[in-house]
C-alpha cells in the first residue's frame, strides 16, 4: 500500500473514531467510506501490477 493510501486509511480510522466518540454518525460513516476507498484503490493497483506481470511472463525476453 502506498503512503497516500495508508494515510487515507489512517485518516478514515481517525474520522470513524471521532464520530463514535462524539456520537456524530455522519463523521463515523465518512471515516468508514474513506477506509473503503483506500482499500479499493489498493486493490485496483494490485490488480494492475498482476496484469503487467502476466503480460511480461507471456512475452519473450526481447519484448515480442
């Protein structure tokens, strides 16, 4: 997970916790959404890397 995604996840956890403490259900929901967004972005990035790896394994050493 990149630093940006990790920070988004941490911010989301902080928002969620703040919402729980203050009883602000909207802030809590925003935090959960931020965490889900960071996780989804990480999953998409991983899928892209796997696709590149598959492409590389199917091509010859000289790029054909």
